[in-house]
């Protein structure tokens, strides 16, 4: 986990909110971290917007939002 956080912090335009958001996403399912790690490995020059865009395109991205909406709705 610490290695993954370090990798996120090394992104050229990394900032606290970015790292926190990615960590919140990947902590929900171990498979999510694997997918994001693979993306980072294959796209070493990716910026935060590229990474967040990639995450938002994942099929399970909206699962959490739907769950939160159902709880508060």
C-alpha cells in the first residue's frame, strides 16, 4: 500500500486531494488497485487528470456513487 501511495505522490502534478481520492477508490476492491497500478506502470508520464479520467471510465466507478445516493435518498 505504501509503495502505491508513493507512486501516486510521484505523479508530476500530484496533490493531497488526488492521492486521497484514488486511495478511496482503490480501497473498496483490491482489483481496483491492480488496474490503477497497471495503468500507472504503462503510462509513467500520466498527469493527475489522465489518471482520474482513466478511473472515471472504469465500469465500477459509479457503484460507490449509487450506493451513497441510495443511503441518503
